[in-house]
């Protein structure tokens, strides 16, 4: 793998909201197994938009790229080596890695089409992206309380179809169900633990909530009220016995033949 000159990083969202990221964001072992299995037998892996290193397989040769200095500094000592680079201009030669993974990061890219082209360029066999289907996400109860955050995501993020169109014609899409006790505190991880969203530390680890905190309206007050008076539980009682739920997250796998 030959490195090229590293370009300037793109917008560094997590330089602002990433200081407390590790408080609530860590790999969930059940999701970890799904992602690792989808990597196939690739022995070399590039993790793009790698953050603090969650979901990087420990039994393969991994290199990471992350534009945020705050996130790079938060990576644990045992994490894979990480370069300051962005998805839109990866500092590697063509076909440098067996597989390339991008986990819940495409919505942060300044030019997702350029980023997807770069992922395909540096991958020999497979590109793996964890994203979401906004149509499914919009049906979550969370949208009732935080409409500003969901509108923010609809505006900034490419759709699932957009991402598929930017990859090869043979992409596969696999629903990723979220366990009720998910250890990784991403956007819809607390679908059965609604009181968690009242915690500022939880919201700080969810970019759509952290970046719209100033325009939240009365969503938190309504959620607190509905939890206290039992309205939330009455309205969503069918969720309370579900061990896992389809919150819209999708694993997109693009097999590449070279």
C-alpha cells in the first residue's frame, strides 16, 4: 500500500462535538459481528471516517483515515494507525486494500459522490457502508419529538438510493436490526430506552441531535412529560417486548471485480 500526499481535510464536525464522543459511543459486539462477516475474507481493510476506531476488525491489517483531530486523539492506543484524510481524497493508490468500510459516516462528507468513487478506487474486492433508509427512520417515534433533527438529516444526508447509485450495479443491502440494549449510542440506539435521550451526554454523541440542540424546540419537555405520565409507554407498548427493531439502518455491500 503506497501512500500519496494527504489532502486538506473536509469539514471537521467532530472537532466540535467529538470531545465527549467516547462516553456513549462504542462498538456493540452484535453489530460488530455483522460488519466483520460482511467484510468477507479480505485481509487488508481501510476504515474511512474511522472516528475512534469502533468496528475495526482486530484479526486483519487495518488502516484508518479520519479528518477530525479531536477524534484521532481519542482513538485508543491499540487502535489501527490513523491518517488525517477525508473520504473525498484518499491518500492511497488504486486497489490498495482488499476491503474498504465506512460506518455511519457518509452523511458527514462534503461530496458523497466523490467519496464513494474514492472508496471504490482503493478497494480490490469489496466496499462496505453502514447507512440508513430515511423513509424507515422517519417512522420512528423519535421523529415526533425531534423533527428539527430529522429534517437536518434529510437535508445533509444522501438517501439510501443515492448511495447505492454511487456504487456498483451489483450492490446488496442488508437490514441491520438494533438490539434493545445496544451498546453503541448512535441516533436510534435507544429506541426502547427513551429516557436516555434526556441525558445531555447521550445527545452529545448523536450528531443530528448535537448539531440541532439550539433549535430543538420543546421536544425534550414533551418527551419528559410523556414519560412521566405514562403516555409514551401507552403509545409504544408494542416496542417494550421487542428484543431488536428495524430502525432503518442498512449495510450496503458492493462487490468489486478487478
